[in-house]
């Protein structure tokens, strides 16, 4: 079964083509017509659609702790990185993301570049 990512509004839609081979059927919150909605609505869309939520917004950590999962959340600690750097970080951690997706007790994953 493939992993579907839902990209939050703080990430560019232009990431989708770079991620499509590893994460087919992924989408972006704006593509789903939900640009500008609150975090809870993003959360609910990810849950309803069977997505892993990909974001740079650490507010989702609190939601993950208080509401549980699904959806599972991947938070990118990358600041204002380019789309190429963002995609490279995600793809370089593909095995970790797969493990996270399959682990029944994991709900939040923080990814940051190696220092």
C-alpha cells in the first residue's frame, strides 16, 4: 500500500511532482479547495482522506498529543528551504517515513536536515 501525503499550506504545491514517484496519490490542501482553513480542518481532511499530514507547523504536535492519530503527522524543521532541499530531505528519509507509517504506536515524526 502506498503512502499518501497531504501537504499543508505552508509547503509549496510544487513539491508534489518531486514526491510523486515515492508518494503517489499525495495532494496539497489548496488543491483540495481548502486553502486558508484552520489547522483543525486540515487535520480532519488528512484523517478523512487517509493521508499522512506533511507540515512545517509545529502546532500539529499539540494536536497529535491531544487528539491522537490518525492522521499521523510529519513535521519538517527546515525553515525557508527551497523546494529542491525540502524534497531531498523527505526522499532521503523515505525508509524512516515508511517505518513511521507502519508503526502502530507512532503518531508524530520530526524531520530535520543533518547538521
